[in-house]
C-alpha cells in the first residue's frame, strides 16, 4: 500500500511540474520603420499584400534603408540635456526629489510589494505558535462495568505547533510572481507619470520664455507705435494728415497696451503651475527660470530607431508586457492549485490530569496531504483566464499601434512646424521691409497712412505668430522625446521614501 502511494505521489509530482511553465511574453509584430510622409498622395493606393485580418506589410524607411536601433538611454543621458540648460536640468531633478505626487506614487510601489495576500519568501507558508486550542476543562465520566462508577477530573493541555507548506508544484511561486508583477505594473505607471512630468516642466519652461519674449516684443511695438503716433500728430498739426490717421494709430497703440497685463497674467499662472510641479508652494513670482534665458534653437534630431524598440523604451509598452505576464502567472497558479497541497506539521506540548498526577509530555510530527479533485471556483477561473489572456494580447498590440502613432504624429508636427517657422521668419523680414518702405513714402507725402497701418498691423501679427511657432516647435520636439520614452525613469522610481 505504501509503495502504491509513493508511486502515485511520484507520478503526480512529475506531471505537476510540467503544468507550471516559464512565462515568456512575445512582443507584437511591428513595422520596420516609421511612416512620417506628409505629402498628399497623387496616385491611387496600392492593394495590400497582407492576408485578411493579418499584419500589413511594413512600409519602407523614409531614408531608403533599414532603421537603426535606438540608443540606450541612461540617467546621465536624459533627453532634456539636449537643450544645454543647467537650470532646466535642476528644475526637473527638483521635481523628481520634491514632488508630492511622486512621493505618493513611489510609496504605492513598495506598498504593493508588501501585500500580505502575496507569498513573500520562505517565511510566508510558515506558521509557528499555539495552532491547536489550549484549554482547561472539567470532565465527568461514567466508568463501566456495573455497577458504574463516576469519575471526575480536570485536564489542562497546551501545544506549540509548526506548519510549513511545501511549494512542490510552484503554486506559491506563481502567486508571488503575479503579485510582484502587479507591483512592477505600478512602477511602470509611475515611470509614465515621471516622464509626463518631465515633459510638462519643459513645456512650461518654454511657455514662460515665450511669455517673456512676447512681453518684450509687445513693449518694443508699443515704443515704435508711440514714436509713429508723435509723427502722425505732428503731420496732423501741419494739416498734412487727416485726423482719421491719428485716431487709427491711437486705437492700435491702446490695443497693444491692453495686451501687456494679459501677458503678465499668463506668465504668472505659468510660474505658479511650474512651482506646483516642482513640489513648492504655488506662487506667481517669476523666479524659477533665469531672466537671461531665451527660447533656444531646436537641438539636433534624435535617432528614432525602429518601432519595435518602443517595447523596451516606453513605460506604456513595458506595462502592457507585464499585464500579459500577470495573466500567465495566474494561469500557472490555477494549474498548480489542482494538484495536492503538502504541509509539514509538528507540535510539542504537555497535558496534566488533575493536581496529583504528573505532567505528561506529547509531541507529533508528520505530513498533511490535501487534494481537492474538483473546485467550482477554480474551474470558473480556469475558463476565464484564457479569455483574459487574449484580451491582454489585443491590448498589447493596440498599445504598440498607439505608441507608434504618437512618435509619427510628433515627428510630423515637428517637421511641419519647422517648415512653417522658416516661412514665418521670412515673412517677418519682408514685413519689416514693407513697413519701412510704407513709412518712408508716408513721410515724403507720397502715400496715405492706410498703407502704413496695414503694413504695421501685418508685421505685429507676423512677429507674434513667429514667436508662437518657435515655442510650438520646441514643444513638438519635447513630444518626440516623450513618445520615444527611455529607461532613465526607473532610477527615479527606485528612490524609496
């Protein structure tokens, strides 16, 4: 009988070890290069060579060759270093150190790692203590044979026991992997938050610089228009210009002066938001961005790499990979739960009957075997997990498509923004020449003021549009960096509060 039982346990052990399989997540297929063409098509679209419901053929690289792999990003090679601004670097690192939002989400990572429902190390399946009730009881017994006699005695018992579940089939290990996986998912969510905050700080930084430049530009335009107003008033007094020209110039001047407090208010709000992100008490004072800073030129273009690199470089894709692995671990735990549960048990105690009897020692050691051949809850979970795994794979593919789209959209916006900025700067130069010529003809009496007013209004709009386009171009570049992700954010989340 014992031989049969041993053979049965051996066969069960061998078959059970094969049920729990290593979790290996295969990333979804990705095209070989990004598609950033913005020119409209002039020929009819070519029919797709991919089979129905399959993966479409990758489009050729825009450079005419295969895409190069993206560079590995470390903590010392963060993307904002491309702007060569030590103050910006200091502000972002201050955010990582002092932001209350990051303090909260970083703690949540370690809180999830210490979930008491998740097996933690060798001590989790171990229980030591008074596992069986200790007590004091009074017993009244009828002792045969006839005539029966009545026996009365008091018995006291106490046992210190030990139980340890042997994870023979990997059930506890699979549960622990699933729990740690969930904590790692929280880390990826935190990394995404860290990268979003770095992006937002850089954008606010450039918005503040734009607001300053716009205020300086508006003040220069006000000075120029005041000088022009004095010229028009002098010509009006000499009856060389109608009063209508004076009123038109005064209206344009008042319009420019009214914009100064609005620009100052926007600058104050931007500074208040920036300080909130840095972990400071919000304040409208403009004392974070150095006063000598100006909107920088666009840094050299980053290397995009291949779309498949996003699986390792972006926290959103790392999160989706973990979500797929989580279900795989839960499938392993469900499979292992159908196998026997083996516990090592032992206890040491004492019992005393009455006051006059000696103390009796007792001890026990053995193995407990529990095997649920059918469990409705586990069966329902067994039917549900493959469906959930398929959904997670679909979400993984959807996340990759979204990540690729973010990179392509950011690159397209940057390229079109750069083209627009070059055109606007050329128009500003031409508009300045047009204004100078219109003013010269007006001062010589060869043209009316309407030509000057039209040229002046056009130049004011072009200068503002050029400044805004420069700021948007920098924001688009920051969006490109954010869409490419990076691994530097993990170092930020490792700081335990």
